[in-house]
């Protein structure tokens, strides 16, 4: 059994997993992680934007009580560490869903360290300080995935608790390089995070050899992430400067990552009217999000912005629909505005059926949970997963 620790918005992560491996193999615990009940499934951590860590279950503890869990986990961790060849060891512990404080977790770590010392083994503890779990940087930079480094996870289920060993973690340095290290970024046009682009590609079920179109390509983040997984990419944007930026970023990606890209696939075009060539299999794009607001707006002040965005996106979806072939799938990010009474959605996001689309539903995530949002943001992104009806 595998445990997937999900990102800041776990609903997006579990929807991504469902699109990749299907819903029947997933048990969504709701504490920020999901269980995968078939360890023979191969999950590529590098391609999952919504999964922070993947761990393999060592044992299941038939209790959710802290004292019982701590007792069993302590002995099992000691036995596991003793099975590692004689060497200076490094160990970390992350706890999810257990009624325990960082101080109690650190105390358990020192108990493990002392027991190992009694057996003649030396271990360096990596402590979470004020947190009950280690972040990706702590795991990577302290070598907690390797021959002599181990991160253990304790994750509480409904009636039992799982003790697991981390086998992979998100490569935060690579994400940062593709986000902040690429040659061209544009704050005014918006900056789609590479992790979100990965989630969107997976929701659209893009993969090697599939054709991915981004009709609002901007600086090319979706095209970059699609190229990394081996997709054939096509991009267009109404702004010539954005097309040039995307071209430059794809050239950089090819040099830095050794990825083959089709630089002739970028054109300047209006997504509301253009006829793209070839078979459109996957459409993954962040559409026009409207003006950037520094603070939350009320519905009345947003009226013109909503009408403008709704018209543009309706025209785009209308133009796209007859160009989609059988089996096509789209993941389209559209604007959502934060308000004191919740999110304000585009009218077209609930009327895509009239335009010839059916909305893909997920077992473990509701449609209204497919919103990418950071606290304090005035404009968020709703992810529409659509297929031709």
C-alpha cells in the first residue's frame, strides 16, 4: 500500500491521482493524504504536481490512539533502522492526523535515538521544530531518501494508523528552476505555477505522444510541462510578445532539460476564431483571467469584468468545440473571484453543456473543489475538465 501526501489543496491532488490511476484504487482519508491500495502501481513523483510525498506502508497499527500508535511505531522504527547496514544514520519523522504535538514527536524521536545507541548504532535526528511534519526541503537537503537516510510517516486512517517509509518527494529545486529560472516571465499576464500546469495536464490525461494544445499559451508554462512528459505541443496566443516569450522559454527548456520541443508549433492567433491544424487530442490552457485586483471586490464592481471574461471564454469554447475529435479531453482554467460570501463563478462554467461539452466528474472531489486559490488572492482559477458531448 502507498500513501500519497497531498499538497496545499488536497482536493486537487486527489482529483489528479484519480485521473491518472482511476478512483477505485484510492482511499481519500481527508487529512491531506490518500491511500493507494495497490503498491504495484508505479507513480512518477516528478509528474504529479499535487502530490508532495509518496511513501510505502511498513505496517498497519489497529488503533488511532496516540499512546498505542507511538508504542508500536517506536519498536517498528527501531527494528527497521537496525536492518540498515552499519553506518551513521539519519532519520526524520512526519506525523499526519495523529493527536500529537511537535514536542511529543521530538520526544519519540529521542527515544528511538537512545534505543539505537544502546544497540551500538548512531543516528542523527532531523526534527520538525514547530511542525508535526517535515517539508520537502528538509527531506531532500538532509538526505532522508537514500541508503542511510530515512523519513518515516505516521498517518491516521479512520480506524487504523499506517507507518510508512518515504520513497519519493517533490523536487522543489527543479520546480523553482522552471518557475523562477526560465528566461521569460510576465507578472502582468499572470504566472501559472508549474505544479498547477502538471495537475491540469494530468486532469486532461495528457501523456507521451499525445497532442496538447494551449490556445492561451502566455509564456509557455503548460507547453514546457507537456514537453517534459513527451507530449507533442502546439501553442497560440493573441499577443505576439507572449508567443516570443514562449518560444524563448521552450528553447531554454530544450537546453537545460534535454527535452525535444517543436518550436515551429507556436503561432500568434485569436483563440476565439482560429482554426488549428491537425488532430486536437488534449487542450490544456489558462484562459483570460481579467484584470489583476489587489483586493477582494464586490459583485457590483466586478460586473463588467465578469461579462468581459464570460464573453471571451464562451466564444473560445464555441470555436473550439467543432475542432475536437472523439476522445478529446480539456482542462481549462477560468477566473473565479473571491468575495466575502464565497467565490463568484463565471456563468459559462455551469453552462458548458449548451456549448456541446460534458463536464467530467470525480468520485473523490466535487466540482466546486477544483479551484486553485491562495489565501488573500482576489482572483482564483476554476479548473473545468470537459469532453465533447
